[in-house]
């Protein structure tokens, strides 16, 4: 089940406040940028880069995902491994709040999100 319109706006506001100060300088954003999207009960953080052989094509390369479980009232944290599948993030598989997920991504103890 997807977020309600109110929940979507609340999530988008919180994630935007996290993403905006971490975006690259405006003059290089056509070569590298970061953004997010909300899909159903998940928030996905991704890089935006031009494709190396077709620079006019922009690629969205996801690196972190949090999925809200309404029943358990927790956020499950995932990272995208080299097999291009989402895997639970073992050091902190769940958190109680979206802000906690963003803190885990920021800290990135094991280099899974920011490299």
C-alpha cells in the first residue's frame, strides 16, 4: 500500500532537506547529481549521471532504499550490491524513523552507500 498524500509530502520534505545540502555544485550537476523518489512505501536515493557512451542519456543509479512497514512501524534499510539486487543492510537492518535511515546513510560506516 502506498503512502497517503499527506505522508508522501512529509517524507518528501524530510528527504529533500537531507539531499539538498549534499548535492554537487550547480555547475557540475549535469555530470553528477543526487536525488530521490518515492515508490509505494519506499524511499530510494540515487545518483544521476550521463551514460558514458551516450552522454545525452541520463542514468539513475540507486544506492540506498528504505521501506516502511506499517504493521511493524519500522523502516527496513537496503543497499544495492554489485549483483544489482537490494540487500538488507546488516549493521542496521531496521530503524524506527525515516530520519534514522538518513543518519545511517550519512554515516555509512561500511562504505555501502557513498562508496
